[in-house]
C-alpha cells in the first residue's frame, strides 16, 4: 500500500492506494474515512453537504468509528486533529475522546482490498463496558444488501414493508423512508453496488453470534453498520473490531 499526506477539500488527509482502490483518510478530524474510489472514479461513500449535526458532533459522511449501544457517548464530537503514523505498510489514525477512550483505525492492505481494524483503548482508571461500532455511509442511490444468519429486528418506527427479505438477505426498498434493522449474526456481510463500483464489507466472525449487522436508511444516505460483541474493558486494555473491505468494478 502506498501513502501520501495531502489536502482534500478542506481536510488534511492521508491518501492510501492499494491496486485499484483509493482511500482518503481524514486526520484533521476523526478518525474518518472520507472517500473510497475504484480506479479514480467517483467517491463511493456519502459526502454530507447539509451540515447535519448532533450538538457539536458532525455527520461529515464516509466511515466512522464510535461506541454502542447508541447513546450520548456515541455522538461525542470528533472534530479535533488526530495523531497518525505509517509503519510496516499500515496507517494508524487515533483520537482521544473526552471520555478517555482512545479510538484508532489501523488500515492495511490485503490482496483484494484493505483491512480496517478499529481499536478501542481504555485510558480511564475504571473499567468501560460497551461495543465497538463501525459505520459506513453510502449514497441513498446505492443498492444495499445485508446478509445474516439470525433473526431480523425492526427498530422502533421502522416499517416492515420498507424492507425486502429474501431468505438470508435484507434489502432496503428503493423509495424514500426512514428506518433501521438489526440482526445478531456470526459474521456480518454488507454490500453496496453503484455505477462506479461495488463495495463489500465483511465483519469479523464470532461463533457465539454476539456481533451485529445493522442497516439504517433515510432520504439522503444508507448506513452499513457492524457492531462487536459487548466487552468489559479494563483500564489500559484494548479491544478491536476488524472489517475487510473489497471493491470491484461493474
């Protein structure tokens, strides 16, 4: 993988190139993956131009890393500059949150794409309990599919008629709506097909079935989400949640 520090729009970023795959990773805030492209094509990730925010937290779009279950701590602002390093063919981008959780993304190459290893280190003097939550925003026009081996749960306010279920596959309908589904699974797999390329996200396998695949849809974008099992993290301890990203052309 080749790396280059540069400017991207108003961001300071690190460009990561691996074959036909280009990632733009924000370091002036985040950590965030702002852009994913196949062979210099259009960004496959959603870019937010609406200024949507929850308090000081900003959507930005792209790929982000936070904590679950969803609560105020899921939306602590990550607008400050990150520390980053490039070692042994991998990029690590880190930011210490106000709650003293150090969140990092470690990005490295594999033959078909990249590994994204989400790491949480507890810098507190007491244990922390929760899950690692990786969220990827794609444009609403993407054809999204989620593959599961458990029971689908429709979150409050979600209409079952807005989702197409085909055996072990869940697909959000192609009309505008707002809703979210969740499923405990042994191995989350999510795909997003677009004219300029196809993204597949494979989550970690957990035989216990304690990881989750989730899909959130609204008028502007769709979120592809994987959630780790719930951990109790001791002071100074680190937990991780890895995804494998692969991109292909049409």
